[in-house]
């Protein structure tokens, strides 16, 4: 819910690439992602459709994994991690599937919800709304650094959303608490 509320707020309040500096290291920057992480795209006429259909299949698999893990009384760490991944994936899928028909384009204007003329795309061809930017270092590198010295550099340039945070947190929990998430079963040995 937080993900969708924040995306709808940004989409209906900001123009594409509009930015608000909250702190020097945190900005709200409205961008739309047509493809995968960091704006990567699957080329071709059907690339976006293929990506959206793949995401739908993946969410079914993640949903089954969550249901099966809950049924088997898996550890709370595993259940929370899968739930975060599922919720984040669902948030981005909603954008990919529906935003093309629910909103008008955000280029040079603030998008309206359910425009009379129709949306900017078709079903399964929506763009994912991203808005969280943390440029922790945004300056020119010292000239003494070989190759890159004297050139502008931004550390942590990606722009992301709440759904991406949920997915990353879920994956991080699985990595950090791997032994708790996937405990080894011990066999009872009769003496």
C-alpha cells in the first residue's frame, strides 16, 4: 500500500524528471522505468510485454513459495523475507500491468488519473514509477585519480521506489540470516 500510495502521489503531483531536494544526500526525483533494474530494457517490439509476463509468472512462483513455506511452518525470517519480496514484486507489477491505461503521460505535465482520452499505453505496457534518490557523493573526482580524475561522479546514482526497497530487504534478510531462514533438519537418533 505504501508503495502504491507513494507512486500515485508522485505520478499525479510531479512532472517527469521533476526533483525536490530533501537533504543534500536525499532527493525525490520522478523517473519512469520502462524495463528492468537501472533502466535496462529487453529490446524489440515485444520486449516490454515479455518482461511483464515474466514478472507475472515470477509472482505466482513467489506466492506459491510463500504459501508453501507458511504451510510447512518455516522460520519467521524466511516468511518475512518472502513476504517482502512478494509485496515488492507485486507493487512493481501493478505499475507494469495497469499504469499505461490508468494514467496519461508525465512528459511536460502532471499526469491525471483515468484521463478521458485514455492512458499513455496499453495493458501490460505500463512504466514503473521510481522516486527515491540518494546521491551520497555528487561532485568532481580529484584530478590525481587515474583515468576518472577531474570528471563528475555520483556515488549511488540509481533511483528506486518502495517496492524495490522491500525486494532488496527481503533478499538481504535471506543472505544475512541464511542459517535461520533455511535451518538444517536434524535427525533424531535413537540410543
